[in-house]
C-alpha cells in the first residue's frame, strides 16, 4: 500500500509515523512534511500543497489512500475533489468541515440538534458588539467565526480586554476574513477536555481521551496558543461521563450530518468544558485530530491505524476494535521565540541527533516535529521554521513518570529563544 498524508505539523508527523508501522504499508508520501518526517523510515516528503497538484500526484503514484491532517484543506473541499476524481481519501467533506470552519454554523447546528453549548450572539458590526459587551457579565469569550490558527479565541476577564478583542477583529481586521464575523459567548466554568472519535458516517469508534494546555505559560497564564502540551488519558472523563458525551454530543452530530445527506467520515474532535457539577458543554468542534493531543494518542495506540482508517472509508467501522497502551502519555511542546504572534525562524536546533538516535531503540518516547526544516546552508542541520517546533512525547507507568521522562528528554534539546511550559499535566497531578 502507498499512502499520502497531507500536512506539515506535529499531528501529521505522528499520523504518518503510526501509519508506517503497519505491515501492509510500503511507502508514505507527506505533503509537504517537515524535517522529522523526512528522516522517518518509509516516509518521503513532497513539496506540494495545492489540491489540483495533489490529485495529479495521487493518480500518478497510484496512492491507495490519502489522509488529511489539517483543517484548511478540509474546509477548502479537498475530500470532495479527491472523491470526484475517484480517489480514496479519509476526512470530512467541505460541508462536514464547516463544523470547524464556521463557528456560527457549528452553533446553529448544535442548537438544531440539541447539543449542549454556551449561549452566544453573532456580530459583524463593532458598535453593536461593544454595546452588547457593556450589558454582558464578565468574563466573556470573543471568538472569530472562521479559521484563525489558534488565535481566534479571547477569554476577556475585563471590559477593556473584551472591547479590545472586538476592535482587533472587526475594526483593525487583524484576523482578516476569519474575524469579519465574531461570536460573543458566555464564559463557562470548569475543566477542559478533548474527546475525539473516528466516524465512518454511521458507526463511531472513540479514541483515547486527552487534555490540552492552551495557554503559553505555566499556571495557564499568557495568551492562547494552538497548544503547548497535552496528556492522555484524562481522568476528568469518567466512564459515566464518557457514555453521556457519546449520547449527548457525538452521536447527535453524526446523526445530524446523515440527516442532511452529508455523512460525516473522519475524525471528529469535541472540545468540552466539564463543569464542577459534571455538566458537559461543547466549546468547539474540530474536523480533524487535535494537536498536540494526537502525539499522545498515537504513542498510546497499539492497533494498526491504517486498518482503522480503511474501515472508516469503507463504512465498516462496526467491524473494527481498538487497543491502547495502558500507560499514560505526555507531550511537551517546544516553541519558537515570539510564538504565538510572530515566531522566529531559522534558529539552529541542538541535541536532536543523539535524542533521535536513542528513540530508534525505544518505544517509550518519540520526538514529533512540527515547525522544523533542513538548514539551507547545511542540509545535515535542522532549524526552526514555525511556531511550535517540537513535541517531546513520552510514556510512563503513571503520569508523573511520563512527565519526568518528557522533560528530561526536552532538557537535552536546545535552540535560541525556546519557549516551553514546565507544568504540563499539572491538573492530572
């Protein structure tokens, strides 16, 4: 089997790495990939991002299955285009991806199908939004309607912060078209958790639970990011709560999409808030795996990922089962200087060679690359090329050991300006 994985981040590195472990996989092309995917067995990067070019490549190389990692190509309709060309591809269609691509669409969908979420109002006029904030209790959540690469959600603790967020999106246009419409939501108290499932349009297979850490700095301080670390599983989702989430959140989405004649095939990510009273509310939907949750989930997955995805595309997920390593996993993100607003590139990464050599002989940790590239001046060296640079991911007999191992490995890797939280997993501990 020859596969194509679309994307360049840590999520895509983890997906491709796990797929390559299948005995039926001969070769995996990663488009465009990163320095980490370039160095993995069975993987080859291709410098290609446009959907028409990828369709042509998949035809010429006789790709058996394409797996889409990030949200942007999904919202652009890559699945629809591949399917129209007779190519097998895993991921939701453009319509399904609207659950992530448009927060107002997702809100309307949740209301129509009785899925619990925070109350909100939608605005495209700054003056009206400002008047609404003046009448609203604090804190309040300001969200860009469209995709904003993790920068479109502001939890405003004060009135000044809320008004500034509105002006940034609707007046200063800092998020472009993504922020041309905004949602102002009620703030929800509780603990966040990530609940991700695999769907074939009718049948659903839940993945291991996980918890992301969005804030840049320790103690959940600083700006929101795409994610500074994660661990799996999370004890906040008890067996009883797991069943309720499936019944109250996941299955209504799958049934609702099927009722619209748009079966949802792909990963479905529900970002949840669990209140102190045990109530579940949906913060957001994503139409793909989370990042860096994926890194912890893939390290714990013992089943053949290709077989699972093949079942999903064939509509036979009810015939599949999934097995997990019972040890918890924890991922620490090492980010570039200036992240999340203006990450610096081309800083030389030191210490990777010895760490990556050691991981070849261990199944207890893996370094998943995200914003990395081969140096233009020395192809044997790896440099930073994006905001989140590396995801140092480790297993342990308990979460404390997984945390200790991940940080010990991260301590051997250095690059100028590196930002890293030192308390990933603190809620579990």
